[in-house]
C-alpha cells in the first residue's frame, strides 16, 4: 500500500456556507461593528496614521487591530495587523503568534462560502499541538457563530459570567 | 500555557542552570499530603496559593504566601517549597524562558520606548521586584489562568497567553520603576541598595494594604525591619516624599475613587479612608485635586 504523504500541520483550512451576500460576509470580517457581533470581543481598527476607524467603516491593508475579551473587556485578547483587504472578498490579518489568517469569500451552489486559512503555524511538536489544535478548535466555534448571526441573528456566545469551560466563549 | 501537577522536584538533573521552559507552565495542586521540594535554581515566575498558606523559601529566606499575595521570583534565585498542612493549594507560574527577550524586544523596537539606557544593560535582572506583593488583582489574574488552562473554551489557550503577556509587561514596567527608585538610595554597595529598597517597598505595600487604619511610623518601621527614624530617612530618599505624605495621598486617591464610583456620603467616605475630621479632609482634598469633595462629586454627576 502506498504511504500517505506526511500531514501538513503548518496550516489548516476551514469553510462554512452562509446564506448571506458576499458583501455582508465581508463586512462581518472587515468592520469593527461586524466583528463585535460574532467574534471574540470588541474590536478596534486604527489606520496607518493611528486614527481609530468608526465602527462601520471597512478596515484597509496596513491597519492595526486590537480585540478585547468579550467577558473581560479590560484585557486585550489579541492585536495584529490587517495584511490585505480588497474591499470585496479577500481579507487577511495576522493572528496568534503573528500567523496570517486569510479569509476568502465566494459563491458556491447559490450560497456564500467563507473560507479561512491559517498558515505558517510552527510545527515543532509542543507548539503544533497548541496552535494547530487550539486555533482550529477556536475558529470552528466562531465560524459557526458567524453563520448563526448572519443567517438568523442568534448569537451563540455564552453571556453567563458564572458559566466557564464551555466552547461558546 | 501548560497546567501540570506539582512535580517531586523541578530539576534534579541540572543543579546549576534554571529550568528552561518552552512555554508558560502553571504548576498547581491541592495537596493532600505534606510537600517538600528541595532547593533548586528557579526560572522567572510567580508563586502563589489559592488555598491555605504556602512557604516558599527563596535564597534561604522564608516567605509565607497566602491568598491575595504573590511572590515574584527572579531567574536563577534558589527556590525550595515546604508545606505540611493538608489542603494547601500552591500555584507556581513560570514564564516561557524566551518571554523576557520577546517582551523587551517588542517594547524597545515596537514604538513603545519603555526602557531607558541604564536599564538596558540589566534586562534579566528582575530582583527589584523579588518579594511578596500584596496584590489581590494580580492574585486573581493568576487564579484565572487555572480556569483557562483547564478550559475547553474557544481560543482559551490564546487568551491565557495574552493575559500572561500583559501581566509580564506590567511586571516589567514595575521593575523598571522599582529600579529607578532604588537608585535614589545612597549606598555604596549595590547589594545594600537592593536590600534597603526591598525593605522600603515591603513597607510601602503594607501601607497600601492598611492605609485606612491608624498606623504609626513605628508600626511601619517594624514591617521594614528598621528603626523608625532610619526608615523615615530611607523612604524619603527612595520616593522623595515622607511616609506620612504618602499615606495622605493614598487616602485622598481612594476618596476620589469612592466619590466617582459609589453613592457613599462624604462623611462615610471620610470614615472609610480613616480621616477623623471632615473639615481637614475637605481642605486636603481641595489642595490635591483643586476642588472640595462636594464640588468634585457634583461635577462628576
């Protein structure tokens, strides 16, 4: 039997189908108000001159972003840079450990597909376990929440501060 | 970050070099037996307990840590842990060995120029912070990592890393501030300067925790293990104000916070912060913040 090629743990790809327009899906990624409605927590974008963008305006390549925990708004969850933003269907930003996350949005079978690729992940055993598994698990929930929010308006994030250790935040 | 139970010993195979951590390690266990970890060189980290008192021996000195306190240990210091009580729950957070490098690099080259030249040559000398910190907030943050470490929550690991990173940046800033203050101590030997600074800092922490009680200079001198007059001179040397001025300022800052965030009356606030006279409180408050407490509150509303 032919040997399988070695698995590539330096990147992963996730896709979710969403019944919404490509434009709406793009706005959900590229604007602070869009991200606030379904992602980790409150997001701010600042342009290259250091000025904060308003909630509804679209981020541009070179912007910096900061994301604060939904449940601990005083603590910054992550900060990074917008690497590419074409204003229509491609949005890329640096994420955990500076690894790029690229979002491509396109149509398939009359539905909108949001495709996420996180790449350049470290592949030594310890960090691989943590980042490949940890990040892909995290994105699976948030992509599901993106679909839920965009399709029906139901936010699946846990809002009960007394409940911890659940996948919903 | 990895969460692990307490090991029998930290680095039996290597008696000289502190352990090298490839990630943040959080050691935690609610002990059902006595625990005696032999002395060994430690990595940079925080030592705490979520339940009961835990004795951490650092460079031969005993430090009894209870919930609400955190001991900051510098890389290379010798650590032993001894506890005989059942039910004690020690928490030891050791930072990723590369974290000091990464944080320093990003703070120096990331647009935030934090460090000044005298400190550049001492990037790994965190000894100015090496003592017990009475810091409920820091303790809570360390305890919150236990929840995150065991959590199946989405991006829990990422959140833990960011919390640790932020915590470390704050510690680095505190260390830099401590270093600057320590340079005010007029002592020939660096070790003497450091020792005096540590005693003064411990006393200042104690004042922070007891600002609303009727404490005397003698009480604070005992905490600093110094003659009260010597303590007064040293405190003034380090912080450029007297302990009395420092205490008054603490009380006034607390009063301002209470005026902003509570419905307490000015009389109640005055009692809470340990002032006997509302009149003298109002005068001092005006002197510090430019308007009397009543006017300050009205402006806030």
